[in-house]
């Protein structure tokens, strides 16, 4: 008879939790990802009208329609999305992160990265695996709030907007998330 270690049990429970959340983006190819990106951008722009200005000024926009995150001591998140330049999809990406510490729960959310400078966009596209770090500025939004391009957001090379959260876990951020180009 095999004994399962505590670490093995937690890993198995986490895998089950992520599978149970059913991140449906991962199986339909480019057409489904593009449809979800369109829907996510429409929701973002209608719910938070000020983000439309960010989208118009951005050199590129990475849209992650659905990120599924779960944790029980050890945690992880995963999702797929598309990079748009000039309103056209140019690449597809996965977003993955792992974490450890005092945590329990699961949630799903959407996020969009606005690359505000051509250099920030070029650095992202040239990287084999870009990791979001401290250089990402977060735009906190409340329902119906108008996001204004203040001095902070005007000077930030990358602005992250996290929205449409649901689940039983608090605090979604993109810091530490690794983005990797994929072929859907």
C-alpha cells in the first residue's frame, strides 16, 4: 500500500480544485479565445468607461478573459488570452502563477494589461516568458467608476486592470504571473 505525503495530498487537492473551477478557455483554440477576448473587452469598456481611453492610447493590450486561482497552503492560477495591437490579435498567451503561504479558497477573475509605451510592448513580446513585477501599475476600479489618466497612469509603462472577480478568495493581482506565448 502506498502512503501519500502531505505535500502530495495538497498538490492533488489543488489540481482537483483547479479542474473543478473549469477554466473553459483552455480547449477551444484561437476562435474561442478571440471571442472571449472580445466579450471581456466589451464588458470592461461598458462597466468602466475610463478604460476605453487607456485602450485607445495603449501600444498593445493583453486580455486574459478568465484566470482561475486556487490555494490551500500552496496555490496556483492559470488562464489563456490574446495580445491585441491596433485591435488585431497578434499572439496568444498563457498566464500561470504559483504561491505558497497562508491561503485557502478559489476564485476566477479577468485582467487586462495595457502596454502604454512601444518599448514596454516590445520588451513583453521579445521575452520568452515575461513575469509581471513591481513595474506594473494597478488601476483599482469600483463598479461604474470612471478611470482617469492621472500622472501615475500616464507615466506607467504597463497598467493592469483586474476585474469581474468571483469566488471565495480575496486579493487578485498579476504580480509574479508568468506570461508565455502559446499556439492554441
